C-alpha cells in the first residue's frame, strides 16, 4: 500500500492530487506533508500551495495540518491555458479574462490576535502573566514549610497500603524524594510521637525520620520528636548534624552502659572515652545558624564539663540556652563562667551552681547581654544574690525565680530601700514555695519604685496577697477551664498551709477568694444632696489591688490548659495529647469539598497538634 493513501473507507478528489504530488514526512507535524506543486494540461490549470501562510505562526501544529490536508486551496479553470503559465512563480497561475473560475476556501490559519499587537504591548502582557503564575506557585509552596504528622496510623491506611506501621512517614518520604522542589521548602517537621510501649518499632521510626531529614536540605526545626541520646551512633542525630540551617536542637542525654561501668571504678572526669567526646563535638561543627540549644540530663545522663565548654564556644549564633538536671560533676560554677554571650539563659536543677558562682557570673562580660534569666530550683540562699544579679544585668527584661526555701537577709547586713530593683525589668515570675520574708521584701521594693518598668508579675505562691495588692484590681482571676482542672474535685477541701504547690488552680482559687473577701467590705459611701435634702446614697464595695497601678497580676500557665505555671522539659517529651480523642479532634472534614470524596479526605480522629514555642522556656 502506498504511503500517501489514506486509511479511509472511501476516496475523495483530494487523494488524487496528493498521489500525484507525493508526500514528504515532516517530524514536526507528526505525519506526511504534501508538497507544493503546479501542473497544467490542455483543458486544466491547477496551482496549490497548502502552506501559504506566515511560517512564524505558533499555531502551525498537527491539528492545523489536518485541516489543511483535508481542504486544500487551489484554483480550477476550464479555459485554455497558455504555455506561459508554466513559466514564472509557482505561487500563482495565469488566469485568462472571461474564464469560468471557482475559488475554494483558503485553509491558511489566521494570524493570532496577540501577534498583531505592538511588541511593547505584547511584552507587557507576557510579563503580567508570568508574574501571576509565579505568585500562584509561591502561594502554594508555604503549605509545605511546616509538616505535622500527629497521632497513630489508622488501621484502614495500613491495610490499604499493605504496611505494618509508619505508613504516613513512608508516603511523605517518597513524596519528598520524588519532588525535591517541595523538599527544599520544608523548614519545620513534626513526626508522630515516640511512645514507651513502642520501643520495638522505635529504631525503625527513627531511621525513617532520619531519611526524611536528609531529604530536606533547608530544615530548621524538628519538633515533638526527641529520642534519647546515649553517646551511641544513630542515623537521626547524624542527619540533623548535616543540616546547616538548623536553628534549634534539644539534647536529651540518656544513660550509657559503658559509662556506667566506668563510673563504678573511677571518679569523673574521664568517664566519657575519647571517641564519644569527638563524636559529640563533631555533631555541632556545621550548626553555624543554631540559635536555641537545650541540654537536659535524663535519669543520670552524663556530659562532662570540658565538653560543655567546648560545645558552647563553637556555636557562633547561639542566643538561647537551657541547661537542666545535670550532676555537680558535669555542670558547676566553673562551666558557668565559660558561657558565651547570650540573650536568654535558663538554669534548672543544677546542684553545682551556687550563689557565689551566680555573683561571679553577674559581673562577667558575657552576662551583660542577657535579656531573660530563669533560675529554677537552685536554692539561692541570700537575697543579696538576687539583688546583685538584677543590679549588674542592665538589659534584663524577664526574670524567673522558683525555689522551695526563701532567700534570707543576714541580720548583720545593712538594708536600704529598695532592697532589690531593676530599671529595665518588665516581667517577673516569683514563686517561693515556703512562706517567709521574700514576698514582703519584693513588695516593699516595688512600693519604693525599685521596678519602674515592671508591667506583669506572676506569683503562684503569693501567700498573703501582698504582691496582688500592688497590682491593678481585677474583678475575676479564674479562667473558664478551671472547672475541668484535675484539682477541681479537691478544691473545696484544700486548706491554706505554709507550703503551696505549683498548681495554678489552687493559686487562682486563693487569689479569687481574696477578691471576693474584699467585695464584702464597704470602702466608702457617697451621698447625693440637693438643697440640703439627701437624694441618693451609694455604697462602694472594696476591691483587691491598687487603682492606678501599671502592674498586671496574672496566674495563667505557659502552656494552655496546664495546671503548672512554668513550662518544663516534660511538656516537650510528652508530645502533647496525640492519643486523646474528643470533640476537638480532626477527621479531615475541613477538606470535604475535595472531588475525591470521603474516601480521599476522611481519616481517624486526631488532635490538632499545637507546636510549643521554645521561647516560652525563657
């Protein structure tokens, strides 16, 4: 069968013309292209150029060719044709006067409208269209900046994808590996929480999370997922150490069997071998953008003092530091003096830090840049230590002090008012569990204008309401969630004691009781007289606080819904309320308008994860 013959059931007159002209295969059109030709006979004159149109037109495509080939443009004449018609241009034929001529419809596609525009107008339209496309693309990319995966995998998901566990993590890993343009925009990632009863699957989950971290070159935060580090190699720690843009990291130091065995035979330092020291230091080499660092010892985890000093000095961007629960042999006053300049510092449950070390630290140059200082359970013995800290830290904005025993003033020490003060301090969290003179000393200092910039004070252990009486009056200090508090059932049975717990519900209850008690008394009477005759009498109830004070008294927690005032490392390790169910759970209903239907958008009920901002620790 010839190549020009069409694959139709019937023939048309055009097929004869194409068969005489021949065809040439054109790959741009995806088929055979008829050639331009011109022939004449005694009674006929035919001239045809099927591609007689502007070659620059962008609409010359396969569909255009199909239209051209099916309806060719040619002139057909029954008049005699002279031999001169064979000479000259092939694009036109000689047509004698008074000839019978029929012109068929031209198949040349019209010039597109945008090509008729002036070049300046065309370029302007093109630029506007390009900007709109780029804007639409950039609006979609932020959706991938923060990826949160909360709760457990649903059984139907596991069955659908024929996986035993971690189906969402594996699907995410596949997506980020295949679409690297999206992976470059991921800056925050939250994997599912690791539970103690899932330790057998813990290593597999850690390896999957590590591979996801390796797929995100610009990752800045890994939140809600903090496995223990016991000085042994794991893929996740190594993957995080390669992320140059990482901004925050939390070390939860766990026990190591080899270190434990050495501790039975020798005293520190030297419990960590050289390989463990080198590995831990090497993890920090590429963290030039790290701004927030947490170091927490979990059940006796060890990090020796020399390692502390070296690590903290090799992080050039470090601004916020939290150190908690380390032994006296790991962190002490010597390491405290080696701290780099910081903006925020939190020291918690450190037996090696004494009041002498704090005094030396307050006078050091590295402490002058501090804007937030938290001292939690350090058992500061003397009130003068606190006064010296606030005196030397001239840029301090926030101060937190929590301890059981009150700091005292020696009997032989000369006292001037204000006893303690700060010109820059705007926020104080003051929680001395046992009653003493600490609250009265702070209250007298506030009355003596020792804190002119103070705007907020939180004192859960305000035993006699001294600090509350210096703040603006409040009608109600209870919050709506108090009736759901764990301590609500025992609220009416609790009694005032010398020691108050950190439970904020009890603190709010005591503060509200003082407000209600003040309302029972009449502070002053107002009598309205007219022409010596009493017209009206008003009795104004009392209130708790000082009218005109600029200080706001608050008893709200750092973590919404918590009964504890201060946020703790346990709030990070617990991973939130991922296993709970309730009315606030998400089932995917927000995406119900998707064309895929319920099978596409629905999933098991999960809590909406709320990321904990690490700045709440400072």
